[in-house]
C-alpha cells in the first residue's frame, strides 16, 4: 500500500470553495482502530456547518481537516487491540467527529464505532445510513422511548434524519405525522407516514394534536410552535438546540437534546432492521469524491430528499 491517498480537506473555515481535493497521508491506526478502505461516504449538514466554523467552540478540531463522518467500506488493517473485525470485513460507521473524516480513500475508525454493513445494501447505500439512522435511533428509542401505539410528529420527514425516523417509528408500531413540502408527499407516505402536513401551506399545529413525541430537526420557530402539540407528559426531542427546560416544565411536558454519539452496537441493530426490510436509505444523489464541494452546496440548500453520497471506489 502507498503512504498517500486522495481526500477532501479544509485548511481554513468558510465557504465551499475552501474544500480541496488533494493528496494527503493515509491515516495512522490507534491500537483500537480499524483502517477502512472507503467505498462511499455520505454528506450531512454537520459537514458544511463544521466547514463554515459554526461548531468551532464545541468541537476540538485541528486544521487541515478531512470532512465527512459517514462511511462504508472494507477493513484493510486492524489495530492490535481489535477483536471484533478482520481484514476483508465489509463495514459501515459513523466515526468520531473530532477526528479526520471519510471524504477520503482511507479512514481510521475506532472498532467500537463500526459494524458489519447491512448485507442487503451496496456500499453507496450503506454509507447513507449511519449518522442519520443513529440520530433517529438515539432520539426516538433512547431519548423518547417511543412505544407502540404512541403518536410522533416528525419534522423534515423527507430529509436524511426524518426519512429514517419515519421508518423507525413505524417499525416500533407508532403513528406518524410527518412534515415536508408537497413535492415529498409520495416519498413520505411510502416510508409509512400516516398523516402528511405540507408545512409551506398548513401550520402543523392545526393538524397535530395530543402528540406523545415531537422530533425537532428544524429548531427556531418550528421548535417554539411544537410545544403546544404535545399531550401532558409528552416529550420534545431536538437535534438542533436544547429546548428551554422552563418552557417544558410550564407546559407539563418534557424535553431532550440529542447530539449523536457513535455506536457500532446500535448500527448492528439498525443493520438487522434494514436486512429485515423495515428500513431503507433514500438517496438524493450520488457524486464522485472530487465533487464533494457540489454535494455540500446541495446539502446547505436545505431541501435534499434523503441522503447525498460520495462514491469513492468500487
Ligand atoms: N444533533 C445531532 O446529533 C444531529 C444529527 C443529525 C442531524 N442534525 C441536524 O438536523 C438537521 C436535519 O438533518 P438532516 O440530515 O435530516 O437534513 P437534510 O437531509 O438536509 O434535511 C433536508 C430536508 O428538510 C426539509 N425541510 C426544510 N425546511 C423544513 C421545514 N420548515 N419543515 C419541514 N421540513 C423542512 C426539506 O424538505 P422539503 O424539501 O420538502 O422542504 C428536506 O427534505 C440538520 O440541521 C442537521 O445538522 C443534528
């Protein structure tokens, strides 16, 4: 193996023009890492938020930085402490966001962050899963403890997180009210939503009432207007900003903020659901690694339908 690879890095914070496709060293393994030959990497909103510098005070990054924290590929080397994986395993992961990411030909990932990829998905589709599906899982299963028969309002149901959240909620036997614009009614209904709200024409609070769980993927005014749809004891889970606890207490409801954590264990459970046909990734577009800049521009536009994926190698 050579010592260098192609990757997309930033050397400074700012616009998409600061993404550089360039030759960089292949990452070195920690003792509990696996080295993955990347076949595909997904693009998520957090990528352009980090590129713009919005998370500078929150995450400990050193520049230059390889972006992208969603990967599918093949294990080509294992650290001496790794027991769960061997060379040749086909894996997927949402790696540690404070290390170099997956817009690259190789990435070093802690073994505990990876899992065998779903057998029914090719690497391009598998790469679209980890970050968004883990966010849906940690919001609906861990934070909200969503139960069969409950009603959940999922905002941005056609987006990366929302499209998995709708399917996960249905797999758990919940009733789903979903928001998106009219162009996405077919997709969101096919994913299992019981009720659709076109947020551009109808205020969701006129439709959603007595809801057990709200998944807030939008923040701001959407979060503020979401309190009133909850039944007493219900929970608003935001992945955007911590909901003010005083508001929750005053309304007799609960709130939680989720910032996704890597988990190979949960990815194994998610792979099982996918292989059982209960969840699938939706792809907005697949672009080559060298077009990461264009992929981030689309992501930043805020209207991706499902996931954007960079195809790195077969
Ligand atoms: N805290 C965490 O750990 C965590 C993890 C993952 C994501 N996030 C954050 O969660 C947000 C969503 O992530 P994502 O990957 O799902 O984003 P995404 O895929 O880019 O979301 C795009 C979707 O948002 C929909 N949308 C835009 N404005 C809307 C509105 N006012 N109401 C309803 N839908 C609307 C669009 O639907 P239309 O085209 O139909 O308008 C589009 O389908 C991002 O801000 C991301 O950074 C946080």
